[in-house]
C-alpha cells in the first residue's frame, strides 16, 4: 500500500510540474522528489493549488466586457484536431460590407483586454477578437517544441479560423506576440490580408551581440535566469498558488489604472490572473520561440523581404514604452516601395490600446478607412 501511494504521488508531482511548464525536468528531479514525497504525502482530495477554473475565467471575462454597450456575440470556432478558438464578434448591418478587422492579443492576453476598443472600432466595420490558440478560453493543446513548428501551429490555427468564419480578406491588428503572428500569417497567406497594423510588436529585431558589453548583467540575475530557464515565463504565478491574485495586484497595479474609466475594483487583475494560471500551452510555445531575455529565436526582420510589397503596414508605438521602436524604422527602410506608416501615441506605454484608448481607436479607424 505504501508503495502504491508513492507511485500515485509520482503522478501528482508529474502533474504539478506540468502545471508550471517544467515537464522536461520531471525525470531528472524525481530521485529527490521521490524521497521528499515519502515524508510529505499530498492527498488527492486537496483542492487545486491555484484558485482558478474555466468557469472563473469565463466569469472574469464577462465582467471585463460588461461595459461594452454594442451588441456582440461570443462562441467557439472549431479548427483542426478538435481544437477551437474563442471568438468575440461585433458587426452592425450598416457597416458589415467593410473589411473586418481581426484583433490578435499579445502574450498572456485575451479578448477581454480589448474592452475599451471594441465599440469604437466596430463603428467602422466588423470586428473579431480572438483568443490565440493556447491562450484565454481557446483550446490549450500541446505545441511542438520546435521553434518553427510551434509558430506554424499558431499561423495555421488563424488560417483555419478564417476559413471557418468565412472571411475572404481581413485587416490584421496584432499587439506584442499578436503582431509577430500577424506578419508570419501574412507572409504565408498574403491574399487574405488587406492591411497589417502592428501595435508594439514583439520579436522583430535580432538579439544584439553587445547586450552584455553595453549593459552588464549582474551575476545574481544570470544565476536566477539559469535556475528558472527550464520553466515557463509565468510559472511563478502558478507556483505561489492562492497568493497569485494578490501577486498580480501588487506587481501590476498599472492595469487597474489603465481601465479605471470602466472599473474601480480588481476586475482587470482577476481577469489577468485567470488567463495565466490555466494549463500552460501557448505560453510553452512562446518559450520555445524565444532565447534568453525574451528575444525571438526567429526574428521577423529577417523575413520581412518575404512579405508581399503590396500589403500596407502601420506600426503603432507608445511614447512611454520601453519597447525599442527602431524596428519600425528598419521596416520602412526595407520596404521603400510599400506603404509603411509609423504612429507614436503620446502618453502611452506598451499597452497602447489601454493607456490611451480614445487616441488609439481614432488612429486605427483613420488608418482602416484609407484602405477600405
């Protein structure tokens, strides 16, 4: 019986390490964990370490969207391998003939973060906000550990979503990781893209060789980086379990401020928490696409020459963002015969659409109307 209990405990540990995205270190750590667990057995009847569930995520999203006055629908769009993408749609009869705009959120995001943009953007034409595969309420499958294959899984999920939704062409607006995927998709399916809007995009420049020379990295930071390298970016949020919601509120009080015109409570931090403590899937894929310190393994600037010159690009940055805007200038230099516009929104940081939503919405509508 004791041996059976320990064997069962090994399954518990396997699941716990899987939750934080460290499947690869399970076997090598088991010798230590096996000994420890014999002295500290965790019963199966204990509640989940992280106070979250799919229902709680759905509730948190509903609260995020309660201030959107326009009529919208929410549903799962089926794609291959029995997966689905969570989709939010706004479409008024008087503008349904316009090219739809498809919103792709960034790393760790979800459709609810567009709460301050949906209504204004839908006045111009149909709007679709999608939870990327592996994020939000979309399916969370196992991604390939190969960098290119993981990226292709994201891209193919977007194409399958488009085909199922019945869109002939679309305007792709991507923030952070969503911007990277918007370009990757457009390279493969250029005839489906009418315009690309990159909002503080991630993954475009190469990691500079002079990072350590120009800004030496303290030894203790390197040590921590090495220690946590087997884990996913958001593993710490899951490790702290019931302290997670408080941790989000403490470390990111700025999110509450960004949405202060809509909420006075912890609606936003609760949504962000529940988004990011579910099974790590897209998060794991993102990790496989990065090198240390968050640089892309396959920088998009190296592939911009494969993007058809006929596709116009608008790049939006926040004036107070820490993201290097040099990539925008580089894209413009690389595409002298193409339309490339760079917009800087004053008073905005990385989350431009939330920091200055009115200015952001106005600029996006203006850009889209130019090419309708």
